[in-house]
C-alpha cells in the first residue's frame, strides 16, 4: 500500500513538473508578446503575466460557485 502511495506521489510530481514547464513557457510567451505591446515590469511581472491562464483538474469553490453559494445562503434547519 505504501508503494502505491509513493508511486501516486511520483506521478503527481511528474505531472506538476510538466505543468510548471507549460506555465513557464506561457509566461515567457506572454512577456515576449506583452499585453498592449508593452513588456510587463516590476516584481510581480511574471505572476501578472500568468494571471488567468492556469487550469486544474480538481474542482474548487470558484468552479462550483452556485453550489457553494447555495449552501452558504440556504436557511439553516434547526432540530427541536
């Protein structure tokens, strides 16, 4: 069982490495092309250039807004 977990972790590391390579390539392309013809500057240039291009295979709150908002705003039932 431990070996299977280690194999799963190694697979995730491999996938993460591939995703990081793709992200670095995208950031580099975005910086070369620049938005509006200007190259991003400053300490957050790479982060800002990559904004909005990420993807995950896992659901999160932002991808399931309706469900999470419904749960947050639904009336609470009290057992008496």
